[in-house]
C-alpha cells in the first residue's frame, strides 16, 4: 500500500465528521462521486456531510436517479460538523 493511501485511511479512521465538497454541483461525475464516497464512509461508520452550491433545477431533474441526491446541503452548518 502506498504511504499516501495509509495516511488517508488514518485520517478517515481518526475523523469524527468528514466534509465532502464536489467540484461542480451540476456535473454528474462530481455529484455521483461525492455521494459514493458518503456511502462508503457510512459503511465505515463515519459521519459525512456533502455541501455544494445549489444544484440547478435542470440538474436535479436530470440526476434524480442518484440515491440520496436530496441529502446534499447548500449551507455550511459548522454546528452539524461538531456533532
């Protein structure tokens, strides 16, 4: 295993909450990757929050097949990350 991978895994293991920020809120790959990472972290029993600029109505209709799309937040809530 690469040293970088070990460092990432150590950070995940030590984290209480993980903030995920997709690169582009209207890009399928960005949103799907963020949601997939969130599901992986859930399986590892880690809390995560996905935050992004508002997703356009057109993108919401286009990407509505993505599980948990409605869990992506538009406002940074620092209090939620503390819990």
